[in-house]
C-alpha cells in the first residue's frame, strides 16, 4: 500500500499537470477562437453565442474538477503531514 507521502506527491503532480493543461487550453481558445468557433458552429449547428458559452462552461467545469479531485485532497494531505 502507498504511503501518505507518495499519495501527496502524486496528487501534487496531478495538480501541476492539470493546471498546466487548463492554462494551455485557455490560451489556445483565446488565440484560435475565431476559426475554431466557425468549425464548431458548422459541425453542431449552434450559434456563436452558444459556442462561446460552451467554451466557458468547459473551462469552468475543468477548473472545478481540478480543485475537487486534485488540489483539495493535496492540500488536505499536506495539512495532515
């Protein structure tokens, strides 16, 4: 069985990787939002406003998932040790 230190380190690296991916996805959406929005508008038959809302929801839900599943358990384990 893994020790608390190993699990803490694992969650720490998971947090770093996931936060990096969140930042990368945010930058990517800001830079190429126009062309990607046009592609998604045609693919899914949605308006530009709906696509923008979907992008925002994606980033918001991913951020919440990082907080709930990576960052909060990491901080709790750091407090315990």
